[in-house]
């Protein structure tokens, strides 16, 4: 959660031109934006695993056999993908002044796209989400509203921005709290449609997603000394590299623990324990390596491992047990 940039009046005319003869240039601008700020090649697999896992776990915890309904899987994926896009757009607005001052190379400050255009994109995404849930089950609109309200509060930094920014851990907790809400929406495409409450074991899954979000955010903001930027409050800068790595590993471990409770509920304890345990050990070794060799670009290894951990977490809790059950 940290991004933003310039107003529409700051963009050079050629960056905003959208005349019919320049439709190709218009599409190219958005292609560049997504590549830099919301890379679909990376987000689609992660969010696909995330949403599939959420629906599948709810399905399995309710004792259902086979695959979850296709409609639920599609709506959960669309909703989650667009939630994460809206989070990115909200960051662009929230961090506008900071990005314009310290990170003028980003798309909005340099005039590639404008805040107004991003605002329109946010509304379009919301309309698509609403249309999807209304098509599947109108009651799901409640989940959308909950996430949207919390996202609006996040964008305003809960009206205590200075207080939060002075307390990085509390800032992280308040912003990552949106993860369980997104998860709750995704799972509700299963349990709410059949008018039941969420299964008991889902609480552990929501907790796992919360802690995983914490570890993912910390991991992507750990850098070597030579990669730190002025005005960018990375965790390695604010806490120091050692404390940042320790915090990253602690939240990975908490995620691991919650995942084991979930796995026990679906009789998939040992596969989850073995796969996540091996990945956690890899992360520990990478953390030690990073602390001993903090060279330029080495922080990217921590970020990459965080993404790998996330993908594995959701695949081993969602897709893997479903495949195992179908083959048994």
C-alpha cells in the first residue's frame, strides 16, 4: 500500500490525447501502466489461486464433493481481481503528494495516466463487480459494500494519517485488515448463496490470509542499503534490515500455523505441513543470506520468495486437496 502521483493538469497534452486516430497510443499507455503498477502476468495467477482457494475451502468445509460451482469461482475471481486493482488505484490517490515529490518516475507523476482517468477506472471496476454479484446472487452486494467502505476509510488513512505513519506496525495492521474482508467476500460466493453461515474452519483461513498479507507487504519493502530511496519508508529503513527480516519470518510462521489448522479441518495436514515447511525453511535461509550479503537488488529475492510462498499457500489449501479428493 503506497502509491500515487500527479493531477490531470500536470500531464502533458500528448500523454492524454485520446482522439480516435490515437486509440493505439491510448491503449499503449494503459498497457504500460498495468505493466508497471498492476502487472497482470503476476497478479492473475496469485489472485486466481487466492479466490479459488477461498471458494474451494468453503465448499470442502461444508462437506461438499466435487468442484464448486463455476459461477461462484468466476465471480469470486472477478471480484478479488478488481478489489486489488481498486487498492492500487486508491494508493495512487492516497500517496499523491509523496509520489510527486519523491517518485516522479512513476506513471501518474510523469503524466502517463491521470488521477481522473484512474478514478473512472475505479468506478468501472465497481460496476463490473456489482454486475457480477447481481448476476450470481444479489445478496452478495453486501460483501462488496463492506470492502468498499473499508477501502474508503483506508484511502483517508482512517482520518489519522500522521498518527498511523508514525507507527508502522499499526499502519500495516489497519491496512492488511482488508484482506480477511476480501476473503470473506470470496468465500461468501459459496456459503451465502446457500443461506448458511461461514464454516467454523474458515476463521483460520481468514487469519492465514491476514498474516500472509502482512508478510507479503513487509517482504516487498525490504531493500539493501544501496536500493533505499529518499522519501520511501521501507521496513528495512524504518526498522533496520535485521528486524525487518525477523518480522517477515514471524508473519510467515503465523501464516503457517493458521494454515495447519485449516489443513487439519480438511484432512490435508501433512501435505500442507511438508510443502509450506520446506518453503519456510527456504525463506529462513534466504533471510540469513540477505543479511550477510545485502548487495544491490538482493531485496528482490525476498519479494520473490514472498510471492512464491503466497502462491503455494493458496494452491496447497485449495486446488491440491480438491484434486486429491477427486483422485481418491
